[in-house]
C-alpha cells in the first residue's frame, strides 16, 4: 500500500546485488514512473565506470566475479524507462548500439568500452513476421497441388497424385480421419 505513494524511498537492489554478476540481461519488465528503474544512468556509471573492470583472469576464459555486463536486450524498449540509458530505439537492420556510461553517449563503434544495447521498438512483431515468411516459403512449392483439390471428391482419394507434404497434411476428409490419422479414433476410445 505504501509503495505507490513512496516509490522513491525504495531501494533497487537488483543494480547492486544482481546486475554486477550478470553477463547478458534480457529486460521484458513492465515499468512506469515512479517505480525504481531496473538500471539507472547512475547504476551504469557505478557498474561500468572507472575502476569497475574485473582484474585479469586467473584462468583463461573464466571471468572473475563481479565481471562487467556485456549486453542488454531491452525487449520493452521504454525510452528512458526501466533501462534509463536506453535512449533511442534500434532497428531490425541495425539492432545494436554501444552505450558508454563514462560519457553517457551511444555509439555504433563497438571497439570502445561500454555495454551493447539492443532496443528494437517493434521486436515483438518480428518473430511472427519471420515465422509467417518462413511458413509461406515452405508452402509455396505445394500451392499448385493444394489448388488441384476439390470438395466434390474425398480429399484422401485425391492426394494420391500430390506431394507427400500435402497428403500428410490432410487429417480429415468428409467427416472421416485420413488413413495416417486413424489411430486418433483408437486413442479417443481408450479415454
């Protein structure tokens, strides 16, 4: 009850106790003011600022903890929101940028120090789009077979002259299960 009225009095322990040990953060958290941020500008300066680099590794390939965060995938892309230094969206064509907490600037030069940030504002719609394109590309070679089918005859009888892809896709025809799916009626009887 007290939290909404006094959100600024609450301490974000994530930035102090978890983030310094995190290599890659995927942020999909709903956030709105006045809630504490997942990572603020000050958190970034503290984590990546002067003297924050881990000492040289004793064993090659195993970082000493705390080690520096390498990347943030800000799925929410709330500009200046839960990841405060996520100040501008990236694009599908250019998905990454480098945030330098020392200068509080964003760069496309990845040879510098900083943390890689991906904040594509329309990322949630990219996966269905890519899946749809892939499904369409797989289906296109079979369109002519599919269009040759008619509702006037049993489809299972017609698919003998089509590709195996089409014949395996037919589950029912005129109320009956296709031969490859007859086992379903046995399963239903067992229940």
